[in-house]
C-alpha cells in the first residue's frame, strides 16, 4: 500500500524558512517522480514543484521559483521541500504527491498534508 | 500557462441524480492530458480520472470522463451520498501544471 506522510509544518514568521519532509513507503521510491501541491485555506489546488526519480531535474512555477527547493533522498525514501523567504500568501496545506510513471504528470497518490502558517 | 475554467461553481443535486461538471481550457490540451480529482472536507484530493476518460484504480464506474481539445466533462451517474464533494480538473500537457478552480457538488 502506497503511503505518503508529510511532516515539518508549523507557524513561521514572514521572511522565515521551513523544511517539509514526506516519508514514502509501499513502492520503489527512486522509480517515480514526486511533486508538492499546496492549497491555501478555502482555495483551490496549486502545483508548486516536481522532481524526477533520480533527483536530477527539478521544476517549479514562477510563483515559488528561487524561493522553494525540492529535493529527495532515495536512500531514505524521503522527499523534501525547503521554503525560504516565506510570505503570508504561502500559508497553505502542503501535499506531497506521487506521479504514476515517466512522462505523465498527474497525481496518483497524495499524502494527508502539512499545514504551513506564515504570520507574525 | 493553460487556464482551466470549471463550471458551474456549485451544483445542487439530490442523491440518485446525475451530475455533469465542465472543465474548459484556454488552450488545447493535446493527447487528452487531463485529470479529475475529488476532495472531501479535511481530506487530500483523490484521483478519479486521467487521460480525460480512464478511471483510476478502485473508482466506481458511475464516474466517467469525456472530452478533448479544450472541453472536458466529468459525469457522475446516480449520485451516492459519499459523492458530495469538490471536484477539480488538472492539465498535465504543459508546465506549469494547472488546476481548475473546482466545482462543489452539494446536496439539494
């Protein structure tokens, strides 16, 4: 059974940093691209980053490029999201998500989410 | 960036009725690289449909997807109580990956 478990969320001041983790199990982690998707309170879904199975390539939308960094440790079956220069508008539930296969970019499995609140 | 517009914003229906949800793209979504997700309050989204019309594992056959190009539809036949939720479409033909704003299916 595929399981994705996020951790590391919490309250952070504007301009601060936070690192999220996503522990994966139930599949061969290194074989699959992974992504982060966020959802602001009462709002829709926003894709914010992806990384290939090897970790060799990363992708971001303009809204977080240069501030957020996605990475993975395949020896630990763990995905990370380093978030710097946080803003109030980054307040959201952050989901890690597994993509199904090479060349496809929809989200087959999702974690339960980690809440990040950016506030002074 | 491909913008996805979902309509209606809210659909009020009774159990047993059919729901028809629309997702319109600002540019052609080639190869039908479009997915649908269901999200219930306090839960993560769940994949329903990918490739515009293929049901994900374990999804009941009352859920069906159709469409191509810029117009896509999610149909839910004979609504069950557990189907009342918010539904999102997502395109994965080009970066950035984008989602529609969602359609809430509520009990009438």
